[in-house]
C-alpha cells in the first residue's frame, strides 16, 4: 500500500498549475547552476576528491555529493570489507582523538545514499555482511556508546540490495517509522532517509509522507526539504526559487566544512532536475 502514495497524489493534483518551470527556462537555469556547483566542489576538494581534509562527518556529505552526481570514490571510506569510517583512511582515523566512534548512523545513511545512486550492489552486500557478522555493531568502540545500525537503516540496506538483484534479506521489511524529530541534524537525516526510501522503493508510506510534509512546512526556506516534498506533490517551484536565488542561505545543519554548503544545494538541485527528466 505504501507505494501508492506517489500515484495517488499526482492524480489528485489541482487542475490549475503555475507556469511549467521547464518551458519557462527555469530548469535550464538550474542545470547551469548545477554545473557551476559541481565545478566549485571539484575545485575545492582535497587531493582524494573528497569535500574536506579534516572534518569527521565527511562520509555523510560525500555520499550526498555522490548521489548528486559528483565524482567521489566512496570506497575510500571502506577500510576493510564492509567496514565504513567517517573519512578516507589516507586522511587519518577520527576515533578516538576527534570523534567518539569510528562511524555513526549519520555517516552510514550518506554512504547508503551515495552507494545506492552508484548502483554499487557489491559494496552494499559487503556492508550487510559486516553488519550481520558483527550483530550490527558497525565499528569502534565495541562497548558503550556503540554504533548499532538502526532498524530503519537495516531496512533501507536490505531493500536496496534486493532491488539491485542481490539476495533476499529478512530485515528488508523493517519499518520506516518517521517519528517526529526536533534537532536540526535529525530533521536533515529524516528527509534524506525518506528521499532514499522513495528512490529504492518507488514510493513512501503515509507516515513518512506526513513527516516529509511537516518538515517542508516547518522549514519553507530549506531547498532540500522543499525539493524532497516536491516529488510527491508535483510542485518543485519553491525549491527552484530558493536554489536560483543568489542570496540563498543554507540551513543550520549544514556545518563542519565550507564544501557542505555546495553539496546541500547540489543534492536539492539534483532532486528537482530528476523530476524533469534532466
């Protein structure tokens, strides 16, 4: 039933619509912006092609950048088969001097998104095998505070593997509860997770649609939230207007490295352009 959400919403769209962004040239303007952002990201990348030389949240943002079309090698975050870290090994380990763990669910979500968009089934299978063998404890430390891949993450991983032709996974049915969240970074992760679920499964549950609508309503100036919601209400006008505004301010959760501001806009823009077949 959850996968009918998209078709139902499109069928119920109002008959009177604003000017088509594609015929009015707005989509072409956004494509030009995207090309500039991609070049800017490449120009400012470190020697490995990753967003930053020091930050320990890089795998989240590198995954988002890869999903938005940037040429980033996410395999560099894989120190051993299926063992994902916060940044490439060549940049040095973050744990325990800079971070409380070698990995986090935030980083794993970005990795899942980028690896899914790369259609890298082998990498996803290695990640699943690592989780299964280690009882879903995904890195160090092994004692508290341990990083255990969340049930939502396990479900996304299982569905992604199956969709790419890999083996059936019992945990692919795990739920996507989309419960209310408060912190800015939690809201960001929720929207990215909902977006990824829709990409994998072709639609989202009514619970997640409600959560997505709530986030977009509460943050009308967040281009990413508006773009993700636009998939389901067939209206990307708000996202386009924000992204074409040279004075656009990235949300508060975009922090840690200057390149993340570019990645935020890239992912939002790519979501919009996908809706227009670009």
